[in-house]
C-alpha cells in the first residue's frame, strides 16, 4: 500500500513529530511504500539543519533527513509555512536577501499543490499534529 504523511507538529513541541517518524519507519519495515512526506505548519522545523537535540533526545530533524534519504522518499517542506518560520533554502535566502539558508539537504520547498498530489497519488494519507 502507498502512503503519504503530513507532519504538522514541530520537533520537540509534542509527541506527534516523533510518532510520525516511528509510523513511517514501521510502514517501510512492513513492506509498504511512502509516496511523500509533507512538512506543514510548525512541522517545517523538521527541515532545519540548525536544530540541535539534547544528548538524551532524538535528533528528529536529522533522523527525518536520514530516513527520507535512505528510503528515497520525497520530502516536501511547505514554502509558505517555512518562510514564515525562518526555514529557507539557499535560493529563497538569495531571493529575500537573507544572509544564510538553514534547510537541510534532501528536503524540497514547495507549495500546497504537492500536498494535494500526495493525497491523490496515495492509497492512504495520514496527518500528525494539530
């Protein structure tokens, strides 16, 4: 079965982000495929390369990046939500004349069209966070 996920909660703000990652890992282990992971609202912080977890915590942004890379999963960060929250890639940093970019490799900035496409192209669509 083909799944897509929306992650709407920031890492470390609630259990939702970690639950989404655990669910995605379980899907792959069970032989399912993941069409796309769409990071939306505060979930866009999962795409930041600057987040540093405490020594006793999971490094959720890095774990998401590694998971998507290892399994060739399309990882999309909502551009509108990301820009508002200061998560930008090098192209947007240049466009908005910002001094640096902080989006981790392996993620793509894109719009809500990718979210709709994920819903259409998947057998199941599951959202994590409020």
